[in-house]
C-alpha cells in the first residue's frame, strides 16, 4: 500500500518544475518570476485545506472496517461537496485574496501585473484541486492507493502538454501556464471520479442526494476537519517562519535552506507513503474493533518506515554533497548547504516517529489530540527554542526545527499510550 502514495507524492512537485522549465526559456525572466510567485501563493492556499484529504481517509477507513457501505458512499459525496464548496468560495472572494497575497509577496512593479494575471487564472482550479484532495483521502480510506497515483500522473502529463500548447503555440506566456494547470486539474479530477465510480460498485447502500444539502449530515466531517485545519495552519506557520528567518541571515543562507528543504521534501514523500497506509489500516481495524491487528499494523509499518529512514540517512550521508551540487551551481550556496547538511542527515531518524504517529491519529480520527500536541510543539517548543538559540544563527534555526519534530513525536506518543491504557479506541 505504501509505494503508490510515495510515487504520487514525488510527482506532485513536477507541476511546478514543468511550469518553471517551460517559461524559463522565454526571452524575459518576468514570466518565470510570475509563475514562481503564483505557484508559491497557491501552494500555501491549497495546502491550508489539506484536511480534506486527511479527514476523508480516517472516517472512510473506519466505515470500511464497520462494513458500512452507505457511510463509505456518503463520505465520498460529502467530502467532494465540501471541497467544491470551499473552492467556489475562494473564487468568489478572489479579488481580496489575491490582493492580500500579492501585497505580502511584494513583487517588483514590472512583475506584479503578470503575477496578478497568473493568480486570477489559477484560482479557477480551486474546486478541482480541493475535490481532488477529498477523492485522494477517500481512495486511501478504501485502500485503493493506486487511485491518487493515476490521478496525479494524468494531471502531470496533461500539464506538460497543455503548458507547451499554451506558451509556445498560443503565445500566452505565464498566464498560459496558469490556464494549463487549471485544465490539467479538471482533467485529473474527472479521471478520479471515473475511478471512484468503479470502486463504489464494491459497496452497498444508497445515499439520497438531498442529504448533501442538509448541514447536519456534515457534522462529523466538520468536527474532524476543523482540528486538522488548525493543525495544518500551525505547520504552515512554522515552515513560513523558518523561511523568513533564513532570509534575514542573507541570500546565501536563504538559498541553502531552500536546497536543504528539498531533502526534507524527499523524506516527507517517502515516509508519508507508510503514514498513509497506517491511516487506512488503523482506521479499518478501529472500525472492526480489532486491537490485535491494529497494533500489528503499527509495529510492521513502523518497522518498514524505519528501514526506509535508515536507507535515506545512509544515502544522504554518502551522496548529500553530490545532491546539493545537482540542485545548485552557486559556490556560496553549496558551501552553506554543506555546512548544515548534518541536520538533514539526521532528519529521517528524527522525523519518522511523528510521521507514523500522525498516521495513527488520522486513522483513529483522534484529531483534537493532534491539534493540541501541534499547538504545544509550535508555541511551547519551536518558537521558544528559536528565541533562545538566535545566537547560533542558522544552526539554531535547524536545531529548533529538528526539536519541533521530536516534540511532536513525544507528545503524540504520550497520547497514544494514554489512549491504549484507558481503552479510548477499544
């Protein structure tokens, strides 16, 4: 179950990579800057609604374990409806949203109109992107992990073709890249709906369409998602603050941190594959009230994730400098990145525990505890440590980030042990 989400995760950054490569060969750099700014804005906006994926996975997995086909169907429709609804609201309030985003990004006078035009086109992908999140979560919940893989492969392949046509055939420059991404997401979500329809044949039950307009039917989903939303916003705050504090230390450190965060993305993509599997299987065995299999899944998946983490650590130890050289040719940036590389070498072994525990708590929908431990780790550990270690420069920043991951793991483990001893889940 782990390898399809691993590949899915790895394909996700390809959207931005292809967009950058296409406009990077135009005569002026202004279009490249517009795409970079616009992509950053929408990565932040859409990631804030990542709860649509996580909430759907845990609840669907539990319904699967209870063999409640009607609820499995209902959760798909409710999650997608919620995603489309939020996407339509983003479009409705696009003007103040884009104005605020452009203000915060502070592009140059030459760049601003192109960045704004990119954003005004890209915002129309919101319903498809957020419905796609909901579909991905549902696919993981019913243990059809190839569904997100197919959806994201279609999106990326279509984006390549549409980018080429829009930029080089229709001469639409950076705005064409935005519309190409919009079209690719709608094509991908249509494929996902077709795959979901095939999966629905496995489940009995009927969901009246009128129930989708009754707010009471969304109570459970909203309760789960509100805690995940707070948790995601806090995580985004940490990542944004990390980047901002790196920027304060100079362009070379900012660029070096960006290079090293690519390593962190590789770690996240690899270990999240196991975490997604834990979400689905733990949720199923919660639904079945099978404590023995629940704990067996946790033991085995953590063992495999630990093996993966050790391999990543060995690869970064042996080839870290070569990977840095592939990502940048600027000597000052390479030297700075090499200086802080040991933090990234340690990260797989430091971060694996929080990733796996996240999977357990999403699968069991114990998301209030996830929110509370995130609040404690961010406000009680990360920010105070950063304040204390400012004299250490960028090492202090990386130390704060590493300790933040460890704090999340320790606090979630404490909650896990407490829940098992008190019989919260069984």
